[in-house]
C-alpha cells in the first residue's frame, strides 16, 4: 500500500538495518497528505512514521526541515523528531527517494475543529513561533506570492470549467494582493509552518498534543502563519466563516504573543493571499495528481469560496479579532 511510491518488503528490511529500531511488525500507507508518501511503521521497539519525499520536495531543502523539527524537539515543543541511523545520519534513501523516519505522536486530527481546539491551536502556534525565534537557518517561501502567477499560468480554462467566471476573480485577487504587498510595512518575521491544517495537528480530546508535516516550513511573516490557520480552521464545510472559531484562534495566539498593530491591519490581505496560495496548489493537484495515487486531490472550489469572504473583509475584526 502506498501513496506515490511503493516500498517492497526487502527494501524496507534493508533500510531498517541501518537503524537500531528492530524489525518491522506493521507497515501501511497513510492516505492523508498530498505531497509525500507517508507510512505508519511499527517495529518491535516502537511506533514511527516513514516519509519518502516526492513531487515539490527539493532535496536541498530537506536538511532545513529536519533541523526545524530537531530544534523544536529540543525546546520540548511536541513534533515528530527525526530518528538518526546507526551512523548518526537522519536523511537516507529508499526506493530511489530521499527518506526519513520520525517519532510517532499520540493524538487524533480533528475532522471538525471546535472553538476550544481552535484556541489551543492559536496558543501553540504562538508557542511554536517563540520556540523558533533563535532558529538561525532560513528558507525562502517557495510557494509565496512570487509563485502564484507561475502556478496560475495556463490554468484559467481549468478554473472556468470548475466555476464560470472564476478566472476573472482569480486575476483580480492576484492583482489586489500584488498591490497590497507593494504597500505593506515590514512585519515580524521568523520560521513558520505555512501548512498548519487540522490534519497536521493532533489533539487528545480538546488538548493539543502536537504538530506534524513541516515540509513547507520557511522564513516569512509570522502573521501569514495565522492567516493560513484562519483559512484552514475557521471555515465550515460550506466555506462559511465561523466567527467564534476565528475569534478563539486569534485570542489563543494573543494570549502568548500579542499581534503588532501592523499585523492586525494587514490580516485581511494576508488571509486573502493564503487562500489564493491554497487555491493555486489545489488547482495544480486537481489535474496533475497521478490516477493511481492513494490520495485524492482536494477541491479548489473550497478556497474559491474562502476568497469570496476575504474580498469583503476590511479589518481584523471581521475575523473575530478583539471579540
């Protein structure tokens, strides 16, 4: 069972021989995610996750991703910690792909996050930002605003097939966010997750238990991470904004790290930009995901509906700030 790359029993056994993790007793593919091949791995010494890096993962970025998680683990922030082989090496190769084994986190990802979970997520997003303040490595956001016109090129017809009139709306979003960026003040920056969706966070009940999947981590505005989370956590299935959830997330974040005035002022633009980013990558995945992949591409129209909300927002209070 695999997402993109199958792993044979013989190759797995040879791979594990480079570790001190014992022999595999259970190994199965994980359907969640759209970027990499993930497997649940249980050995006679514990439970782990094995990831094979695919598609957008640039091999030169992988040491950065490993370093982010190692830094957080040392700060006691709950995240998967990369496991070293017998030779002290974290990154290896399996089935022709870069691969890593990380520690297993207990908990479940919420299908429909409630307000308490949104508040806990906000608190721990701020904790994560603080834990990474002294992380010295940097990585450009390769799916930042400069990439959006490139992703959009040649895909307007696909957007029109999904929803008549959508192409012109996306063009207006690209233009508006480009103009807003040119006028935006400098914002506090640091290492951000950039993809903290509910399926990348674990809870035991309403209690936060960890964050996974740091493979979009980069150096960018801290408030952009908040915008990504508002898009991912505070909208309902029908893509209607849940004011209570948004207010809880923002209040949770500010209980640890208060936002600066400039961050509050630019929040609607950041939310619109974050929605545009995920609309673009979902549009690409809609047509480019291999038909035999275990994962199913997510519908770009979910983010078209979010963009419609962001176009009307004028201040942070529209997202529940200060409520």
